[in-house]
C-alpha cells in the first residue's frame, strides 16, 4: 500500500511544479519589453520651432524695470526735465507700416571708461583718430507700454555736454562700442524680432566720447517728431 501513495505524491508534485513554471512564464512575458507606442502628436513644423525659439529669446532678453513702469500715463511733453529713474512716455510709429506704440524710456547708469584700455584692440593709428576723449557708457531701459510691437530706443538716446553740444558716438571698424564683443557696453536686443507683450522691458547700452575739457550734463531722448528739436532730459545717472 505504501508504493501507490508515494506515486500519487510524486505526480502531484510534478503538476504543482508545472503550474508554477507556467505562472512564472506568464509573468515574464508580461514584463518583457514591447515596441514603443508611437507618438500621437505631430512633429513641430519649422515655423513652430522658430516661434518657440523666439519666445525663448524674448524671455532671455527681458529685464526687471529700474523703477515701476508708468500706467495710463500721458505722453511726456517735449522739453521736459525728468528726475533720475523717471520714465519718459513716448508715442512712436513704426515707419514701414505706421504701426503706433507707446514706449517707456529711462537711463539706468553712466559708467566712465578708459580709452587706452577699452579700445586697446584697435591699432594705435585708428585709436588716435578718436582724439583726446573719454568714453562714457550709458545704460538705458525701454519698455512697451501700449501697442503690439516695439522697435529699439537706441537711435534717440543722446548725451548733452557742458558746451551745449551732443557727444560723439565712436564709429569704428568692427562695429559700435568699446570692444569687438561689446562686453563693456552690450547693445540692446533686437526686441522688434520677438513676440512682445505690454510690460516687456529690455536694456541696452550706448557708447559716447566726451572731449577733453568738457563734461556730460544730461542724457536726452530725442528720437522723432517733436523730440528731435526739444528732447526729454534726465540728469546723468551714476555708474
């Protein structure tokens, strides 16, 4: 009677082992890597990628305003003297299609430079053509207050000197500024290339040359319209 019982036990063990192996195989089959699911979203077009890059460039270029932006402010009259850090509110027009906009402009700082050091990359004879002058680097901000697009403020930023003249801007081989990389006086970004929103603020810098014996007395905005004959002025800001 012992032998049959033993045979039944062995058979039961084999059945259990087989069942276990089937279970493990099923689990392994469920865990095995499968082909990746195709991305249902379409590939971005060249235009979409371009616009995404412009949006990223805009965010990289934006700065915090030196002082709060004016809200619902009237256009600043030509000939106005403003306090340091006070925004001028200027109505402007995009010449190509007469798009109108309202832009805020304000000087931020004025940093004295060293002609020999800052323009050392120029050959001596080229640097000598600049004369006996001292560079001054004027940083400024400009902001879109109303409208859909804005073009840069650089053409209207001027520096008035103690003899009543306007300081020269060095036009030199390799570009405008104290170095070939503009590291000391970064140019303003081409803000008109970006998608823009009201409240966007950008910053730029302009290099001026002050002749020996004269001083800078004010920064002036004299961009277009009435401002070309009577600008809006600020005291020269500190560095």
